[in-house]
């Protein structure tokens, strides 16, 4: 964990668009060698079945492989591969093994994502439906000048628009998360009519309030189930260890 925290601090010293410092380059090699050595020691000291049973070991193998590939391509023109070193920071989730609350939270999130397939389908249909509805109402109408005034002749199309299904879905998702949705509503009000406000009211009402609160309710419910399950597993482990110690005694 100390090495992971040091890696985090070293990555935080990088500045854009200045080239990487020698400290970052040398520390990247050092961390790669350290984690590769740790992986080899684990693979040597544990059986393959035991090593494979732990998902963190498989994740470590992926990270070390990506780091080795990144070192091999460091002198080439491929620059995006250097972003893979940031994945090492996810090793900090190993703290979940020793922290009961964090373990419950991670397990509840995993169970919620796994169990909420129907909710994700409903959410996708909701976003897709409102994207199509927005295309019927506002396609080709979002045109504004450099000062933000509506100009249907010489205006430029902003990033938030309903001209294509892809950008319509992105625009609906932006409204759904509440990122300047009132600005989009004002653009629709300028380019269309006052009735356009009703579209955004329904989208915010059912999207942000109903669906998001439903997801939070499901998340809290699974969090409680995960906490109860982990408590039972912890009690069984403690009881089994106590029983084995008594037998040995």
C-alpha cells in the first residue's frame, strides 16, 4: 500500500503539456519492476489454482502486462499507452479486504449492477425514447451565433443538438445528469416555442427524480443485504477459527 501511495504521488507531479520529467520516467520503471517481482513471487509461492481463485491476482497480472508493454513502447510514437500506468492506482481497492464498510459498499455496488439489468433496460429505453422525441421537435433548429443568439440562417450548431441520434442521446444524458440542462432548455425555447419547456420538465421529472431515486433505493437495499451477508460470513469464519483452535488445544 505504501508503494501504491507513492505511485499516486508521483503521477500527481506530472504536468500537461510539459513533457514528462525524469523522475516520473525513472519511477515508472521502478514501480513496474516492483509489481512484476511481486507477481512472480506470488505465482511461485502459490499453486496456480489458488493464485487464479483471487481476482486481484488476475488484475495484477493484467496491470503488470500492460506496464511491460508500456515500457516496451516508451521510445516509440505510441503515446496513449502511457495512460495504462494510471490503472495501477486501482490496486488501492485492496483496502476493501480489511475495511468492513468499504467491502460492503463495493459488494453492494457489484450486486446492484448485476441485479439491476431490468433497470438498465428501462433507463436505456427512456433515454432512447426522449432522444427520438427531441429529434422530432428540435432537429435542425439549434443554430446560434457566437453570442448565443438564435440565427437560423448563419448560425452554428452547438454540441448539444438533436440533429443526429448519437448527439441526441448525448444531449438527453447530459440533461439526465443535470449538466447545464437549463441552458439546453433555453436554446430549445429560443429556436422553437414555449411548448418546448414541457419536454424538459418531463425529462427532468421522470429522469432525474424518479429513475435516479429508484436506483439509489435499490443501491441502499443491496447495501443492507451485502452488509448482513458479510457479517454472517465473518461470524462463520471467526467461529470456524475458534473451533479449530479448540480442537488443536
